C-alpha cells in the first residue's frame, strides 16, 4: 500500500497565485476550453534551475545523516509547520526504511510566485520513490518549504 507522508502543510502553497507549469498545462477552466502549452521563458528556466540546486544538497544531507542541517537550512514556513524533533525523526525513519539516495530525475516543475514545486522519480538503495520538493526562492537562495515522498516501499 502506498503511503503519502507529508512534512508540512501544502494549503499555503495552493493559496498562492496560479502556478506556471513548465510542461503542457492540462488545467482548463471549462470542458469546452482547450488546454494549450504554456510558453516557457528563459527566466522560468533560470528560476527552476536555481530551485533545483536545493535537491542534490537535500539528498547529500540525507545520505550523510545530516537531518538537523536540513531543518536548520529550511524556510520559516517549514519551521512554523513542524518542530525540529518531529522533522528530524521523520527523515531518520525515511532513511532507515529507504536507504541512501542513488539517483533522481526531475519529472515536472511549477512556479507560483516565489515558490517552486519540483517532482522527482528517485532511486533509493531499498526502493523507488516519487518525491516532491517545494522551495522558496529568496534572492539567489532556495530554501525548503515542504517535502513529501510516495513509495510502495513505505508502510
């Protein structure tokens, strides 16, 4: 059975402005309205590239057992939604169950204001997972707002 584990609330994310999809948008406001691809600008690509830098840093910290460092570097959004103890315990349990990250491929991304959502198909030592990272861009820094993992390897 697949279990979705949420690190923080996503309600604030969806309250933000409508995301600009970096793939073809299938969100039409009515059934008669045809969906059209959204034009991707070089600025959008630069935003996604900047946000994406947070993912390998996260994975290296997970592999190194630096769970407190992930929390310390996270955004205030995450810190207000979850205590350090519960967040670190969650990551420790995920790492114990899934093992080290062996690779990850981005499958999609979207931009909503200063929030960027990145989705990955990831390979862990003990199974595959779908991961979702939401990061907030502040200048040239990307800080983690939320993280969730979906994997058949989880209880």
